[in-house]
C-alpha cells in the first residue's frame, strides 16, 4: 500500500492500522459539511436504497446532525450483529483490512472530505464509510457474508487471487444492486453515498444490469473514477450468501488462465 499517496495520518496507527477517532476534534464546519452530505442522500435513499439499509438507518439516532461517534455506534452494532467499527486513517493494506473483517470489525475512515470534494472523492472518507457501509452491518445475513469475505480475503492472499476477490467486493459491497418487491434497489456503499450514481444505477438505461454471476464478476475489470458500466443484481443477501459459500480455490485456479472482461463488455 503506497501510504505516501494517501492523505490520512498514519503516524499514530497501530499494527492493525487502528487509530483513535478523536471525535471532539471535529469542527462545526466539518459537522455542517457532513450534515449537507447526509441531507443530499436523505432525499434519494427512500427511492433507491434497499429496504434493509433504510430499516437500519432509521434505528440510528443522531447520525444525521453530526459525524457519528464510532464508540457509541459500536455499542449498538455489537448488540445487533456482533460487529464493531475500527477507526482507521483511510485505506489500509489488504491483510489488515481482511483481518479486521474476519474479526467482525469494519474499518471506518476518521477524516471527512473537503467542501470542494462534495460531489466526488477518490479515497473513502467517514461519510462514504459510515453512510454507505455501516447501516448494512446491522443486517445479520449481510454481516455474515462480510465476515466470510474477510476470511476469504486472507485465503485469497495465500492463493495470489486478491485481484479476483477484490472484484467481488467491488461489484457487491461497493456497487451492488438487489431485486426487491418494488424493483431494483442499491445496496452498494459506493452507490448509497453517491450524489449522482444512486439514481443513475437504478434509473439510467445506459449501464447493463446483469444477474449475479460469481465467475463473471471475478473476471470483470472495473474503473474507480467513473460511474459503472455494469452492475450485478442479487435476489437477496441470502442469495449472495449462497452464491459465495463454496470454496473459491478451484474457481481461482480455473479463472486464472482465462481473459478478463472490460467493464462495459456485453
Ligand atoms: N481499506 N479502509 C479500507 N477500506 C476498504 O474498503 C479497503 C481497504 N483496504 C483494501 C481494500 N478495501 C480492498 O483491497 C478490498 O476491497 C479487497
Ligand atoms: Fe467502501
């Protein structure tokens, strides 16, 4: 991980890359920017977020006015699904990331974007990580999948297959869509926290929406700097859990020698 290119303060991070959140250090201006981000998404999520995300955010008080206090959130989260939040300076190396997930800890970045990054940010900040990822950790099936994903990540490192597994994370946890009784909805954190892509991923006719297909996902490249050309749609978190239950070792072995697909490939 080229930490030099990252903006967070890694100097006080522990071996597991955990830092203190230092909630008192957030300024009123930062809380106000966070509130504006929250208010923008609050208009969109009733129409585009999956029901599980909506149910979870409704149960979290005080998270719309100020940057959430991770310690208080973790107390609630532990009681719900046994997960907790680990404050981190930003992106952390794969092994640390997978190890946290495999111990039911979700890394949440402690810093907030700058006002000029209101519409787009490259690295995940506290708004992306909290608003996009944390509510679904209150859903038992989703949380169990992420726990399995973390253990699978450590195994993928041993098998030199992290690139394929990272695509699974990208097309589910970050940019996944799900069927619901009311139609297709977003559950991916990159979608839920995005001012523009949240409506685009459901409404726009340009991107293709493919049924969840593990091997296709593992072979499909992705771009981090633009809206997705392809979304994969699960039927439910139980469906995602079932589809990713098998041992990936033989799949990695088979896919390793096959060409990948461009993000927009039909
Ligand atoms: N670190 N803080 C943080 N958040 C992530 O989502 C993250 C990471 N490090 C590695 C990583 N994601 C990817 O390698 C995985 O998605 C595979
Ligand atoms: Fe994310």
